[in-house]
């Protein structure tokens, strides 16, 4: 599987620490495992609350960042970004992308200081906002420096043909900063990527080679 993805020549390929079960040892243990599995990109995700995000910020500022890794942080999905905007702003400059769900922004003015590091993720069919180019355009008008994280599993919950992905790239492709990759289960959740998913996604993937690709679910051993 990773060989099939690598053959498409993304700028970087890696894993989210939100993938799979959480391990003891905090973000460092999860990051080491993620980097061992897939190596030159990393998304620190699965952050549950303000206290955990504060601890992550302290550790990243104090200990430095993994060398040679395209690094992003996914804001806690259960909180409005405005509630933790001060902590997100305190992430060191080596965190190149800070991924936020558009429906969890809160006050746009609170996150505007994140500037070009702020990256908005398109949402799945269960959400009521941030799903289409038109809905995202409202947020981009308020946050003109923000980028886009294209989540292909989220696209698939709306449109199995993936024509929506082409529409999102046509409208906002200049903002593309990161790609989320996984399969989509019938309930709209994430599942491990299958080779059939890669084949279905391939035309879109070829348009997204310039940005890091993040696997949101670990690919099972032996799957390629």
C-alpha cells in the first residue's frame, strides 16, 4: 500500500497520531510509532482537551521538533478553535500547518493570527458546514490567509465519484496545504486505506503531489 502511494510521488507521506488506539507515553510515544511506520510527514492529532494541547505545546517548545519531517497539528475536534487559539498560536514555527474543522472555528478573529499556518479541512456528510467549495468560501473570505486540507474520505461520504474533490480543487486548489487519506466506512467514519481506494483516488492524488499526504488510519501490515 505504501509502495503504491510512494509511487505517486507525494512531497511527503506520513501518519496521523490519531490513527488507531492511543498508547501510553503521550504524544512522543505515538509520534515515534507513527514515524517508524511512515516516515517524512507527521500529524499530531487525537488531542482531547485544552490541558493536553497545553502539554503538547510545552513539550514541542522545550524539546524541539523532529528533523526533516513535515509537521502539522490537528486542533482538538471537540473544542471551538477560539477556545484554544492562544495555545495554537504558541506552537513553534516548525509546525507548518494547524488543521481546524470549519464548523469548530468559533470567532474567526480569534484564529486569524495563525495566518497561513491555519488549514481548514473539508467536512463529511454528517456535518452541516465546510463540506462544499461554496461553504468553505465563506470561511476563506473571513480568513483569507488560511489553507485547505483535502480529506478524500470526507469527500467520498458525499460523492463516491469524487467529482466533489475536483470541484474543491478547482475552487481552492491554490490553498491546498495537506491531504488526509483513508477509506470511508458506510457510516461515514474512517477505515484503513485499501488498494481499491488508492486506485479510485489516484486521479485526485496526482493533482495533490506538492503537499504532504497523511494517513488517518494505519495501513495493516502486509497490505503493500
